[in-house]
């Protein structure tokens, strides 16, 4: 998919690198710690990823734009009447890009607490209108919480991450960080109006 979606030779080469990394991860249970950025031009979208989590990001991108996983749910595709959407756990912003493709007028509020990928979320949605990104998690209180994250697999994070057996993840890859939290009613009152 990525090879046909690549807009230029540099993206094609980067996609090849991600594919080789995925093979290595699966064969050797290898988890990279490369903090460099990967820039991709895919189907007219400029995407920025952290190299450490590029394989996970590639899988999510494919779910959104190749497999159309969100579009398979009846009534889930936003339309002209969709006014606002809150994206909890916005990750790299692929859902936001998908929403803006279907409903450019829609107001989006994206929450992503992971400190490793939040900067790339901001880059990936920059230039889009009616969108706000916050480096926070939805919570019971407006405050802070500790979260566990796996840098290489940012789609897996939360307070209970260590409670679910994941034999493919060694304990030294799970990091605990303190993240800001916001109640949903606070979020909506503060950012959804207007």
C-alpha cells in the first residue's frame, strides 16, 4: 500500500525502510529507540513520524486510509451536518486527517498525552482549520495522572498497561510518565463552543 501511496522517491525509500524495520521487529522482537523524524508524502498528505514508532504509525495509517476501518461503521463517517468531534487519544492525527477529508467544516478537538508523539500530531494537523490539539488525556479530574507508555507502540498506553500480559514487550520498554488530564465537561465548555 505505501509503495503505491508514496508521492515521491524519498517517501518510497522511507517506506521501504519502515517495511524492513517491521520485518526485523517481528523476527527478532526488536524495538528501536530512534528519536529521529521520518517525513512521508502520502497521497497528498505530509506526515511526520518518530522513527521509534514508525511501524505502529504505518499500521494505523493503513487502517484509516487503505482499509477504511472507520468508514465501515454505519453512520460513523462525518458529513456536512457534523459540527464537532472530540478525538481522545489522537496519536499521530490520522483520524483528524480522515475527518477533515470527509467534513472540512467540522471542529475537532484532539487529545494526545504521549510526549513522544504529540509534537508530530501538531505537525500533521498544522494548516487544517477548526482544529485544536491538547497534550492531555481525558480524566476524572482536571489535573494529572501517571500513564504507562511504550514509545515504539504509542497506540498502547494507559493506566493499566502493565496489567495485560504482552510477552513481546520487555518491562524495560514500558515507561511511566505524568500527563495532564481534563474532564470531558471542562474540555467541551472550554473548547467546543464558538
